[in-house]
């Protein structure tokens, strides 16, 4: 299993991600976005999964990062 951080354009997107994660038995928690990453809403989802893109709709996704020992690796970014 791999640790990921998802950032969102809105609080609504973060809360929906948490709800969908729980429905799909994916370990997830919401937290403030780490200072080294930027986010529109300031809330991110820390989750553990086999791939960055879980099998459910993600609302208002801004970016997804893989958590590495030395920091974060950008895996996906939604450009407006």
C-alpha cells in the first residue's frame, strides 16, 4: 500500500473524497495541507491505497502527491 495526499479546489471536494473513501474501505483522513504544497481550500486528504486514483468519482480534485521519505512526488495536477 502507498501513502498519498490529495488536494482540492473546495472543502466540499475534500469531504466528498473522505465519504467515498470510507464507503470503499480506503483508509483516509482530512488534515491541513502541508506548507510545502499549495491548495485552494487548505484541506487535503491523506489516504493509503494501491494506486493514486481510487475507483470512485473525485470532485474538485486539484492535485495528488505520493508521500516519499524525502517529501512529495506530484502524480497528478488538474490545470484550469
